């Protein structure tokens, strides 16, 4: 019989009164995986599964690495010499892999980000890293969409930000209603993208989604 993970207080209150999570040890995490294997009906001590708990924990460290990163750090280095450029900066089809917080099932998709710079721009690779930080956490697509837009808006302070996320949720495609033919689209429009229909339509046309996202977004 596999040893079960010892109970540990999941959180405590710090001096500031805020709840501070207590992270279990790697040994406890691996023991939890062994328990799940056994609960599923298999033997965690058989040859093919002996190293699985360690592999799963290592995979989780990668999949959820976003908890140890501050997305604002990637937006700190900006460029002012843009030759007077004052049109939309847009990066399309940023592929992401995340996990839904309800079933911990994969969410796969792509993000489109646009912003209208005020005085400065950020390196385009940093937009990819921004998406990665938020995606590598347990997520709800609506929340992730809003988080990406809010972070970019708060740090760069542009005239406006537009974010559209298209995601396929395996919690719905591989279980439950089992509909692999559907995807989810969410949007967040801030500043001029929310206030000016023509600016919003320019962005949507550029990502080939004109008419697919109506109104001002979430």
C-alpha cells in the first residue's frame, strides 16, 4: 500500500493579515500523484509507473511556472525611438498552453494582442512572454484575457489595448459533453479600442475576426 501524503495546513496568515500559501514539499507532491494513480485503479509500484510521480511533478513545475514570475517584469524595457510611429502594434497567433482551474485539463489556443502606443513600444517577444506567464497558471479564459490586457495597459499606458483569445478546452472536448468541434473566443478592449468602433474594427480585421467579436469586449 502506498504511503499517503501527510496532511499539511494549506495556508497561514502573515503579519500583514494576508493569507500566505504554504507550498507542499516535492515528496508530498509525488505522494499525492501516487495516491491518484492508485485511486484510478492502477499500481503505482509497477515498473511502468515507478517514475511517474516524479515525472508528473516535474511537468507541473513547467506547466505552472507562471506562479513564480511577475508579468510586469517583461514589459519594463521599452523603446522610445519609434520614428513618430502612432499606429496599431499587433502580434497575432501567439500560441498558448494552459490548464483550466475547474478540471486541470489542458486549454490550447492562441492570443492576439494589439495596442496603440503613446510614446513607447515594447519588444514583440515580450508580448509572447507576457502571455506565457498568465497561461502557465490555473486559469479561466475570461480571466486570462482580462489579465493580459490589464497588465499591458498598466505598464505601457498606451492609448488603448485589445486582446482576443481563442481557446479549445479539453475539459469539454474529451469529457462531459465531448464536443471537439467548438472553441471559445473572449476579448478585452481598453481605451480607444473600446471607445472607437473604427479602431476596434481595424484590429479585428487584422486578425481576420471582423464581426466575430462584437461590442466593446468584456
